[in-house]
């Protein structure tokens, strides 16, 4: 029960890494707001856990503010914010990515971090405590070809994490990131372009431990970084990647 008495918002929590994090946080005693653009999926996960949910478009300022208002009304306070929602474009040469696809990556992977900070950092500052966790990627450390703008968005998120950590430390708010390798989530097919045994084998050959990351892997790391056990850790971008970035 390492999060007993804590409250948390997790975005992109209806599936994949986000769902894994929500389920682990709830098992460790946290009250969690399950937030996702897929409102039906968020409602299902929340029903399983007996907790709150909301539909949110993390690239919209009005929608993110509504999420923050819902969380504060339902939970009373927000101790932990996990910016997990993410999107990619299909693998292709950088100049072939459409402007619409670029804008989606920008809004979901980058602008969302600004919007959630704008809506929730004042609350954390006022309370003098808080933990923010950004789910970045090994793509921001060791980019793969043909995922250029996705890679860049995750590199941005890592830098944002560090600068947020420096600025918010005097207010008692910690900010860290996780860099997962490709995982068994709904985004896996998008990263690979197509899901075939041959392409999976090619991806796995770049991961020394020889397997994709699982939601449980990210949930375990997220639990540590958001718990009081990590009270002296801020500005870290921890790789959960089976050795991919070595």
C-alpha cells in the first residue's frame, strides 16, 4: 500500500501502459481518475477498480481544464499526475508525414504536458507537494529511422521533464520521466508499420533482454517514482527498455 491516501490522474489510461499504471496504483491504495479520449474504455477500467473516470482530449486546453476540475471535485486533491497519453505517426520518411499527423503528435505528446501543467501545477504549488511523471520513450534517446517527428516529440518530453523538475523543486513538486521501449500495447503496430513475425523479430533483435515491454513493467517503475520512496529523485528519465539504449 505504497500509495495509501494518495490521489492520481493518469491520462491515456483506458489501455496499454496507462491501464497498467492505473491498476497498479489502485492496488497500492491510490484513488485514481482514469482519463482517456476513449470515454467508454475509461469508464470500463474505472468500473473494474471502483474509481472515477473522465473523457479527455489532452491536446485541448478546455478539455484538460475540465479533467482537472473533475479530479479536484471527485478526489479533493491531486498528489500524482501521469502524462501517459501518446500517439505516433506511421513509419515513413520525415518529409512524407502529413501536417495533420504532425499536429496530432505535437498536440498529444507535447502540448498536453503544457496543458496539464497549466491546469494542475498551481494546485500542487499551493499544497507544497506533488509528483508528475511523463511517459517519454527510448525514441527520445536512441531514435529509430522513419519515426522522426515522434522521436523528436519524446526528446522534447525528456527535456521538458528536466526543466520542470528544476523549476518546481523549490515548491516541493517532483517531475520524472520513463523511457519505455516498444511494448505490447495498441501502439505497437503503428511503430512497426505492420505486425508480422519478421518485423517483430527485427524489433526484438535491438532489445538485449529479448522481449517487448509490458504494462506491468511500466507500472512498477511508475509506482516507485511516484511514491515517497523516491522522495529524493527528480529530473530523472529512467529507461525501462531491456537494455535497448545501452
